[in-house]
C-alpha cells in the first residue's frame, strides 16, 4: 500500500508547496491559539443557556472568537510585512501585556454570551451553537486558499 495520493507527500516533494505551507504556519498557529482559547466559551455558553432553560442559538461567542481570530491574523500579517517594526515593538511592550491579550481572547467570547440581540433560531436548542466554530472554518479557508495559490503558481511555472 502506498501513500502516493496524500497531500503531505505532495508538500514533501514539491518545494513550492513546502514554501507555501511554511508561509502559512504563523497564520494557522495564531488562528489555532485563538480557537483554543475561545473554545471553552463557545462550548460552555450554549450549555449554560440550556441549563438555564433559555432557547435560541447565541451567536456572540462565535462572533467574538471570529473577530479575535481576524485581529490575530491581521497582526501576524502586519508584523510579517515589517519585521524590523516587530523587533522595536517587542522591546517596548511590557511583559504582562501578553497575559492581558490571552485573558482578553479567553474571556471576550464568554462576555458576549449574554448578548440577547445575538440570539437567533429562538425556538431551537442552544446546543446548536456548538455545531460550528467560525475560527475553525477560518483555519480551513486559510489552508485551502494557500495551497490553491501554490498549486496555481506551480502549474503556471511549469507551463511556461
């Protein structure tokens, strides 16, 4: 049995795909961290709503995690374009600010869990809110876009 059809093999054999994957790593890592830190709120808010007898799907935690993910991706992109600015910024910022950022990313999805205008499907169980994580969808989108661009660049490079 061979593994010739697996995407990992294509990445290992193709330097352009490997370079594209290396370029995507910081973006995927930042989205993964935001996803992991916001996941408890995305899971617990629907459970708490269900235990309280509330109905409807709360969009607040998922939207907060999505906003945090987009902000993290923007920061990664900004500082990857300006590495000298990153070094200057790291030297000036206090060490505790990293903990403040982690606390914000962790607590902000829970804080918007009570946002009543963000409740949809009012007759449904709140547990439907745990079905989809927008940050997870963002990660999959990043991978698909990055690899499709690399494949297009590889195919156009071999055609010319």
